[in-house]
């Protein structure tokens, strides 16, 4: 173990263009946002980089905007700003619910939503709510912009589709009218902890039938995942306790947990089904559906 950050060149960009030029020009470079993941990773030599480009002071990357049919969040927006945002509370409350359970107030005041996604930890807590909200990610480089659905962003632990010279600019969160959504996180203690497993669900119900069902989990696969087997089983089915119980068990087909310092694979499997059921029930209640 090494506990000192090795010598690196530090560049503080004040505009997006400046950041992109630096990322394009420099070899062996990493973006630095809040640093709550990166600084630890540099200390333990997970990454050997010679340069960091600090984007935390770029105003163009720090905003939460209501654009009618969607909410746009700048990648360098602090987690605590998301918790406190009236726009998120109205249009994507499940995201605020998840972020409120992340880390501590102090960490949330430096850590960013973009950093949580780009770090691509299987345990990233912003991923399940953004997966069930069908969020899109806007990536930018000197060559231009592209948009990827969040389902296609993660490739595996610490791996994303981001290319050299590219950074995450914005998270686009569609406004889901008439939906009920919830997030439940199980950790080794009640607060200030990484998840053993976390589940987000979103439901829309019409005439007693599941019109839309979305389920996503973290910490149970190499990357945060959608539970498509649960979704397929429940969609177009009549809402009932037996359907929810049967559907929740199918989550086992969508996950591949490992045993690690936080929990065993068996415990994760069992709790994934329990929490999927619990979260679906909460989402139904929030959608105004009585069982
Ligand atoms: C004590 C503690 C508790 C924590 N608790 C939790 C928790 O409960 N849940 C959880 O999910 N996480 C938790 N974390 C992890 C961390 O705080 C989050 O992942 C945080 O959101 C990372 O954001 P950051 O801005 O600090 O990222 P940084 O550390 O600055 O960056 C992380 C990675 O993303 C890259 N990056 C950052 N922004 C961009 C961008 N815009 N474009 C391209 N690449 C980018 C960096 O190069 C780096 O590889 C915890 C960390 C600590 C230290």
C-alpha cells in the first residue's frame, strides 16, 4: 500500500474548452472533479497518471436545469446540490432519494454526480436511479458531442465508453409523469457506507395493469444493471402481490454477485430479491396504487 500521491502535474481549467484542449494535448491524464474517488485511487496507485485536469471550477458544468420534458444536470454538479434541488425533488425525486444516502454531508459537498458515474464502480449509487429514469449522458471532446444511453455507458469495473480526450458534460434525465419510483440501499450499517446491494424501481400502472416497470441494481454485477427479467415478467401483467413476489425472484437471472469484504454472494442474491419486492411495493404506493 502507498499513501502518498505521487508527483503529478495539476492543471485547473476555468472553461470547458480549456479542459478539452488540455485533455486532448496531455498524455497520461485524468479528469479531477471532487477528487473523492480519484485522490484515493492515486494514493493506492490504481492509476499511474502524470497529469490531472481539475474541472471543479468550470461553471458551464455546474447546473441543474428544468427543460420541461427533462432535467439537465451538469457533470460537475455537487451531490449535495442534487439533494437540495427543488427541480430534482419535483421531477426526479428518486435520484435525490439515492444521493441523500451517499457518503456524508461533507463528501457530498465536494463529490460530483459526473465523478460517481465516470468512476464506474459497480457500487455507484447514482446509477440505479438514473438507469430506471432512462437517463442519457452527453459526452464531449474537441471532435464534438455524442449522447449515450446510461445502459450503454458502463463497460465493467472502472471502465466506461469514454474515449481519450472526452469528458462527461451533462446528464439528461427524462421527466416521467405518472410514475412511482423508489430507491432502497442496504449497507453494512445505516449510513456513511457503500452498498451491499441497492435497488431502484419505477412503475407506471394503467387500469390495474403494469404499463411500465423498470428495475436496476448496483453491487451485484461487474457494473450497475437493469433487471430485464423482472421487467419482462411484470410488464402488461395485472398488479397483484403474487405477481410482484414472482417477478422479484426473477432478479436472480439478471445478477452475478461476488463475495467480497462487504457481503457474500449468497447474501447479495437473497437480498436482491427481497429489496426488489420491497422497492416495487414502495413505488406502487407512490404511484397511488393500492394492493
Ligand atoms: C468516505 C467516502 C464515502 C463514499 N460513499 C459513497 C456512497 O455511499 N456511494 C457511492 O456511490 N460512492 C461513495 N463514495 C465515492 C465517491 O464519493 C463518489 O463516487 C463521488 O460521486 C465521486 O465524485 P468526485 O467528483 O469526487 O469524482 P473524482 O474522484 O474527481 O473522479 C472519479 C473518477 O471519474 C473521473 N471523472 C470525474 N468527472 C468526470 C467527467 N465529468 N468526465 C470524465 N471523467 C470524469 C475521474 O477522472 C476519476 O476517474 C464515497 C467516497 C468516500 C471517500
